[in-house]
C-alpha cells in the first residue's frame, strides 16, 4: 500500500511520519481520533487537513502496527 500523503523529512518533526510535509504528525491525528474527535471536528480544528489525510493516517498506523513497526514513538 502506498501512503502518498504520509511524508518523512528529518528537517520536519525529527523525521517522524507527517501529513503532506506539514508539521502535523500521524501520531497527532491518530491520537485525536482515539480521544473521540470526529473527522469533522478535526477538520475544523485543523482546516489545512483533508478527510483523506485522516484516513491515510489511520491506515498508515494500522499497517505499521500489523508489521510490528512502531515509528510513531
């Protein structure tokens, strides 16, 4: 599976998985969902995100969990 929306850059957030090169990490998005925020609430709080970014974050986290990888730490 390709994760076109998930980027890694050592100059941005220490190379952690981010959304489209922004300073928004996958772990932040996953945490917001885990704490009960809806997609709509996240999009209001972070208007530069798109619904596909949230979906890609969750898919990325699931895929890394299934592989036993933990790059979000």
